[in-house]
């Protein structure tokens, strides 16, 4: 069986020296594909370059990360939108969303930029890859305006409680992205997930180079480490590792048109 890493920043400078080796280790571990989100306009070419080098294995997304939203967000999104066409290689609009963890300085700009990119998803039928931190109420309020039109997507790096999980699962064809946090000692996910989230609503991710799972915590994360997440999920749901991989692969196919 194989698995898919639905969220890795393979274009990051952390992988510049050994990107090919990272991909080789991922393949050897059973990773059959990587999805690479964009975070801003300046590095979009890097996303496209690394996905071109690993064409058919690494797939690009396009979007403005909420932490990169500034007063010029309209100009940035206009330039990005020009690159988004039926012929473009992008498989999703992402990484987009809201993040009020560090600051609310650009709160209104984040809200407007997120809604604009939600509209892109509706228009292009590309799924959303959503980042949300300390902003679920605001995010849900925007998504509900387009609920009947949304093609689906992933709530990336879910770490919430049962109530938050249930609220997100109300959005059809959206999955929860589960990564290394599942394995952390103080994580509530081993309890929350089997109580609230069916396995057919989960996709696997790393957010590499960040959020490495136990026992690799503290190291640079990479796709080959997903095997630890798979084993943890299997234990939580009392199924085999193969069943976790089979079901999460099916979930990816339900959202992403590859």
C-alpha cells in the first residue's frame, strides 16, 4: 500500500540541498504523491519549478497564505489570478485562510483575501487548502456564504476539539488534514478523532519541513515520516496501517481531481 502527503513545502529553502534525496526517501517509504502549497507570489515560481522537476509526483497549488497578507493583497491576488487558468497545473487553491495567532494587524485584509480566494475555488472548481489558526468562527462564517457552491477541500493541520471537528465536517467533501500533532504527548487528537471524525474524512499530511511527528520531533520533517502518523491513526481507529492508507487515498481522490 501507498500513501499521499497532501501538504509539504517542498519548495522551501530547507530542502534546497537535498530535495531529490527527500523525494527518494518518500518513494521508498511508500509515498506515491506530494502536494505542494504556495504561500505568496514571490515564491510561486519555486513551487512550480520543484513540481516540474518531479512532474507526475509533486503537484502545485496556488494561493496567498494568511500570514503573508499585507496592504497590497489585492495586487498580489490579481497577479496570481492571471496564472490560474484551465491549462495551469494547479490542483488546489492554497494555502489560504485566516491566522490571528500572532497579530490582527491585517485582520480585515485577511478576511477579504480569504473570501476572494474562496471565490476562485467556486469559479475554477479547484478544492481549497485552508490554514486556520485562532480564527475558526470567522472562517466558518465566510465559508457558509458559499456552502452550496464549494467543490471541497482540506482543513489543513487540524488540532481542534470535538465541537470544532463537528463544525468543520458540516462542509461536504472537506477533509481534515492530520499530521505530526497526532503523535505529540499533549495532543487531544487520539481522543477527538475516533469520537467525532470518521476515517473517511481524513487525509494525511506533513506540513514539512515543520511539525515532525514523534519520534522524529525536533528534526526537519519530510514525507517519509508519515508512516509514524499512519501507525498512530491505525491504533486510534483500531484498523490496520493498510486500511488507513487505503481509506485516506480514497479520500484524496474524492477531493482532488488528479
